[in-house]
C-alpha cells in the first residue's frame, strides 16, 4: 500500500493550491494521510477525490472541518497514529510522541513544517514537512509511506 503523507498545506494562506508534484503522488497513492493545518474545506474535498483520506485537525483548522484531533488507523496490521503536534511543553516531536498511550508502529505528525524521520524506540516518528510553506526548511516537502511486510518511509523534497 502506498500512502501520500501531507501536513501544513495552509491553503489559501500560504499557497494558492496544492503543488502539481503532490497532486500526482496523491493520485497514485492508495491512501492519503494529512496531519492537519488543511485550513480550507475545499482542499479536504479535493484530496478526497484523489484517494481515501485520514486527516486530523491542526491548530489553524476551523472546527467546521469536523475532523478528530488525533486518530489511530491500522493498515496491514501496523498501527499508525496521526496528530498535528501543536500544544505546550517540549518539542513538536515530543508532544506528538506523548499524545498516544498505546504502542504504535508509526506516528505521523506536522506543525513544525520541518521534515523528520527517525525511530523513537520501536516507533517511527514521521513528519512530512510542508508542500506549501518551507518556513525554516531549505525546500518544500511531503512524504510517502509504503506498507507491506514493513513500513518504508521517504520524504520527497522539491
């Protein structure tokens, strides 16, 4: 299974629309995960047309998006937590990790706009960065997860 992983699209505040490279990757994916700060419901509706989606609210998202603040999905026996990562105390990575009390194989998070891919114990912490707002990153980015017998993660910079 191929999963296109997004966060912090901030449309229309940071960009006019989703970059073509992201759209093409999402069209080829079996699933999209969005870790919050979608901002506009039109973006969520568009992504739903490209592939099934699991998404959570970010700190810039209106409640009208009607999304959970966090969720856990199971794919091929792997448990993946999804959270934006905003809040108080510690780093974004630490907050995302502490959000879930159960043992997870992967936690997808955003908020910092900084791509991140490291294991904390047995849990892959994965932040795809932002495809529309680099902030302190040298390039825009998004992520891909490939799941079969294991989880393979990659960050795509552009």
